[in-house]
């Protein structure tokens, strides 16, 4: 009878080990899938960071170009006022003569 009881315990433990092994296999597959997802998400995040940095660089470049255009426009306006005054002075002198 003791022999039969021991066999029952062994059979139960063998079934329990098989069940735990199956659960471990499932958990291992899940962990691998999650690790792969992390790798994919990390790559996507790196790509997004790169794109954001490129956009920031482009934005800075455009801001500098806008500043150059504004300064050029301001210089041209100033030059135009100067020429208008100069032409006005010449017209006044021509009226005098």
C-alpha cells in the first residue's frame, strides 16, 4: 500500500512538474514577445527623437533666415528713406536754380 501511495505522489508530482514546465514555456514566450516589442518601441522612439531633432534644427535654421530677411528689409527701408531724402533735397535745389 505504501508503494501505491508513493507512486500516486510521484505521478502527482510528475503532472505538477509538467504543468509548471508548460506555464514556464508560456511565460518565456510572453517575455520574449515583450522584449521584442520593447526593442521595436525603442527603435521607434529613437526614430522619433531623431525626427524631432531634425525638425528643431530646421526650425532654428528658418528662424535665422527670417532674421536675415528682416535685417535686410530694415536696411533696404533705411536706404530707401535716405535716397528719398536725398532726392527731395535735389528737387529742392533744382527748384531754387
